[in-house]
């Protein structure tokens, strides 16, 4: 087994392998087919979405012996040099602007840029973290970016394109990369796990996708960590929730059922299990909000999973559909609003457990509030036949004033 990180082992070598960025890769491939390649490009977008990888692929396409071509042959010397595990090419120079962004670095680059390539068609500079180049550095580069010799290409990659000075930005073709959609990312991770011959339990991949937040590299790093710690039975759901810090789905089921039944004893018992289990209270509330969001959507769109609105295994969605059917629409919306407000209030809270318990109390006691949504929540409960008393001893919380 290779010791390389997972995201490096599966780094794309052609535009066809780049996922979730078709709005960038398709026009670039067409430009290569039409032989209308610009002298300077600006690739921007969130981290880990393929900017630098695409810059390397573009360099490979430009310097392929069959090129410029949208599909590098993979056989010529240039393609082998720029392959995933290749030694690199002397004519494709990657510069980290975080440590080489000053005016002296820019002057040095400008002087070397006018020398022709050693063995390739083009000399290509890939400038990563381009927003770290100083204004003086950009100004020193301006002339060569504006009117480069025919053998020279620039590719700037950055997470903050607005920090690239306008005079340089206006000379480039700007391609904004995006976060990868959860469905696309989940399918890709499943494919990678298949290639790694490692079984993964249902429910794990949605957690990895959520942890990666749309970044392919971050998601692959999380998956790599899970695969590294997997036993003979592969990556289990329990292992993933424990390692990633997410709340086990069974706890979310218990507290949602407690809210639906108005069972305060059960709700506070779940809170106790969360705290005693060493879970982060804020993460628990965030996960609860995510569950309530799914229930709100399922209540409005029963086939939400088929439409891609919810990313969860079929058995989990079936369980959530049953939960959503127990709540009224107003009651569910109110619970989500209260949990969201509570999550905001938890920032910097000195007693997180108390904050979680107060959130539960507010959700369980619509009778204690006289606003319209609480009234609607009480009506929802009455309509489904639950006996929630607004005065006198209640079944779960004791006496409720007002």
C-alpha cells in the first residue's frame, strides 16, 4: 500500500477526471481544441476544489507532444514528467506566493521568464496562493503578464481573487471554481473506497462529505484517516461518528422522539448521555439542527431523497419520514428556529450543558410562550391528539404556568 496521502494517490491527471467543475473544465477543453489558449489564467475558488490540480493538467495539455490538446497522451516525455507521480518538468515552474511574493521574487521571475523553454513547447508558471503576492510584486510582473513572449504562459491560483490587483486580473481569463456538490462527492468517495478494497458502512460517506464541506481534498483527507484506522470489517458508522465528533444518529432519534412526545424526562436523559459521553454540546446542537432541517424538508417534500435534497441512507430517511409525520409543520418549524437561536447563543457560553437543557425546555414548552408560532405548535399537538395541558400538571414537565 502506498504511503502517499489518498488525495495525492487519486489526484486527477486529465480534465475528464476532475469532478464537480465542468463549468471550468469544459470551456478549457474547448479552448484547447480550438487552439485559442490565453497567455494568462486566473483560477479562483475555495480550498481543495482543484485549482492547482487543474493548472497542472492545463500545463500537461499545453506541453503534450500531441498538443495543445484537451486529452494529454500520457506517453510523451512531457506527459510522463507531469504525471501524478512524475519528477516534474523544468519548463513548468510552480511558485508558492506565500513565501515568494515580494518584489525581488517578481523581478527574478521576470528576468528568467524571457528565456525559452528547455525541452517543451511552453514555459509555464503556476503561481499558487496568488493573493499573497504584494502590490509591488504584481506591478513588477505587470509588463511580462501583459505582453509575454510567445513561449510563456501564466496560471494564477488563489482563494481570494479580489486581492489580485485589477491590472493583472484584467489580463487573465478568470475561471471561478466552486465547492463540489454533496452527491457528486459521495459518489466519488464511494468509487475511491471501492478501489481501496475497503468496505464502508451506510451512513459513513454522508458524514465524510459533511466534514469535507464541499472540498475534495478535505473530504479525501478525512476518508484517508478513517481508512487508516479501519479494522477487518472496514469503516463502521460508530467509528466514523466517534472519530469525526458527530452525534450518533440513535441519540438524535431519541431526542426528536422526546420532542414529539413532549417527554421532558427522555429529552434531559439524552442531554445527560451526551455530556457524560464526552461529546461536544455545541456539536450536538448543530447536529440536532441538521436533523430538524431534514425533517422540515421531508415534511414538505416526501421524496426529498430521490430529488437529492437530503443526503442519507434509505433506512435513515425512512426513520426520519416517520418522525416528520408525527410533528405538525408549525411545531417542527418552531423547534428548528429555537435550536438555531440556541446554537447562536452557545458561542462563548460558560455552561454549555445548561444552554442545551434550556433549548430543550423551550422546545418542550410551547405553552410557556404566547407568540404566534408557539400557539400554532400547541394547535399542532392538539390536532394530532396529544394531551398537552396548558395548566395543571403535564405528563412530562410538571406544572406549566400560563
